[in-house]
C-alpha cells in the first residue's frame, strides 16, 4: 500500500523503516547525520524525517507532515478505503 507523506510524495509502506520527529532527534548526537542534513536543507516547515530502504539503499526524506499524522496514515487498513474489496 502507498502512503502520502506530504510535499507531493507518495511512498510504498513496505519501504519505510522509521519515522522520526525532528524536534526530538535534535537533542541527540547519535543523529548527527540527520541533523546536518536538516541544517543544510534549512526548511523550517520540516517536522519529520522518514527513513526508507529502496533497492538496498537507505534514504532520508524530510516532510512537513507531523509524526502523529504519518502514524495514522501508516496504520490505516486498506479495507477502510475499499471495504467492498474484502473478498479479493
């Protein structure tokens, strides 16, 4: 299933490894690479970063959507959108 993550981007749910809140990771030196990428982007509307793996390569995608909203979108069952297709 695909998930809209903001900034006109859609990801395959199976590619997503983690969704991190930027306001929380700013306080940890363990996230230094992400923090440096965030500073280089210099986009104040970024609220979260999604770590994905595509074709055996890890990528980080910054988005203006809050982690709580992304969590809801990721946990939504496909049958919620297409209830008549349960028998397929």
